[in-house]
C-alpha cells in the first residue's frame, strides 16, 4: 500500500508513475485526496470537542466545590452533549478511514524509474543471457513424453486423484523433485539465508499483508469454512512473520528461505501453456525473502538476481534475465526481474523465477518497521525471489539432457539424486 503522505505530497508524480503500469489513477487519487481532507477535517472536530470536554470536566468539580450547583449541572449537561458529539464524529471518522483504506489497497505499487514502458510480455527488456543451447538427437521429445517413457510423472493419475494440474511424481521423478528442493535449500543456506518451514495455509490478514488480497483473491484456493487460503507462494507466510514487528536497525537485513508446496487456481489458463509441467495448480518451490533497510534494498535486489543466476548456471541450463515492463509487473512490485530457461524440445523459453523489490509497499500493509539509532521508526523494504520453482526447471532438465541412452543429470545434482542418468 502506498504511503498516504507521499500521495498527498507528490500527487502528479504518483499519477504519472502509475501510468507506466497502465493504471489510470487520476480518479481514484482524487477520491483519496477528498477522503483525506474529510478525515483531517473530522479529526480536527474530534480534537476540538475533546479539548472542550476536558476543560469543562475540570470546571464541573470546581463549580461543585464552590457551591455553584446550578452552573455545575449545566456544565455537566454540556459534557454529556460533547461526549455524544465526539462519539458521532468518531463513528464518522472510522467510516472515512475505512473508505480511504479500501481505496488505497486498490492502487498498485509505483514502478521504479528503471522500469521500461510497455503493456505486454513482449515489451520486457533482455538484461543478459548465458548458458549453452543444447543440441538434441533426432528422436528427442517433450518432457511429458519423457515422463511417460521413463515412468517419472503420471499426469493421468493426478487427474484421477485431484484433477488437471496435479501430477503424481514417481520413482526417479519423485527423487529428482526431492533432490532439487534440497539442492536449492542448501545453496540458500550457504548464501546466508535462514531456513524456516511455514504453514501452507494463511488467514486473510496475511494475504492482505503481502498484497495477494484483495488483488489476487480469485487466483487463490479458499477454505471458506475456516476462512483460510492455501498459499500461492512461501513469500506470503514468510514475509508475514514480520507483520506488526518493529526490528532494530542492526538486525537488518533479515534473510529467510523456505520450501513449500504452492497452490494456484490459474483460472483462464489454456493451450500449450498448460501442457505437462508448464502450468500446474500445485507445485514445489523454494523461496528467498529479505527484509532490508530502504537505503540498501536495490543493492540487495542485484545480489538476489546474481544468486538466482548462479543456480541456473549450476544446473547447466540456458538462461536469460528480463527486466519486466510496467504492464507485465505484479500489482505489488516496484521492480521485477524474471528468469527464463530454454526448453529445447518445446523450442520456447520458460519462466522459472521472479525476483522483486517491493520497497515499502508490503511493509506499509504489514506494519513491518525498524528503529534506528535516532529512535525513529521507519518502514522496511521487502524483497523476494523464487530460488527456484521446480516444474519448469524439471521440464528443461529432462528435455535438454535427453540422449539416446537416457537422461543425463547435471553434476551439481548427482550428490542429491544418487544417480547420474535416468535410463
């Protein structure tokens, strides 16, 4: 959520920057300013009435002591009127603040100045790329055929048990999943991230804190009886560890990593984008989260991007990094870099990670703050990244490393799988 004072002090700038996200903020910002003026005016009335009440209350006791009963009774009656006025004004103030907050949560985060203009994924900017493009043998096939050939993943069994988008991993396919999870967690720990194991369901306050609610409510699985949501990413519970927390400046940065299953309805997905492992309703992912000082968050973003790059390099996958344009960014992000790996049999790039800086947007919702040496309380900056999401990594690993003899396992993964070929 944007800081209200920033909106009031930099109104035209806010509207212009929102435009880069293709969000027309003129009307909603005008409503915010109007409600803020009402809020301030009502608060002044509350303060004035409260001060008058306080003064008259003191006078009542003095008048009774002086024997001025009639005047004291009049003053007492006035205090009753003032209390009723203050209650009415307080109710009005509460309604105004609720309406104001309901508007503020509909406004996306402001994009960083380095975010390129654009409306679609085609407008994203290539930052850099690397890795060696594989040359496949003549009988190479996509990962869904490989999964069936080597009995690694059963998509049809998943449909029987749950529905489309819930595959069943078997044998060496399940072992590869577990190997990747441990590989990613071990690398994160070596990079200074503290591992946590969070719940897979969160309450509405947690979804609100990281911005999934109300923006992505339709994309989340909702357990209505208990009003709990299945997490779309470990970012949600891990970042919410610091909701309503005031940290000491010397505790920053806080670096956490977590493995979780992730659940996404993916409503409206269809065609080639959902074939095999390309788009699932349940998948595994290792997340990295940092809580950082505002002055250091963009250096931290660079550090996190470089870290994710090191993972795809260790997995020997062709990769590229994209700086997302305004129209392709998430509601909450200020700057996002996407990682894609090349899927040789499908002849297409697959997104496997997003690394983002949310600046103070999430922290303002979460009330995640730190106290400096000057005792001043300041909002933190929050960052996170997929390090990494498994399904498309597995798809690329299977496709790119297939040979007539079997599927080769990258050297970095062999200590985790216990085998160097799937035959």
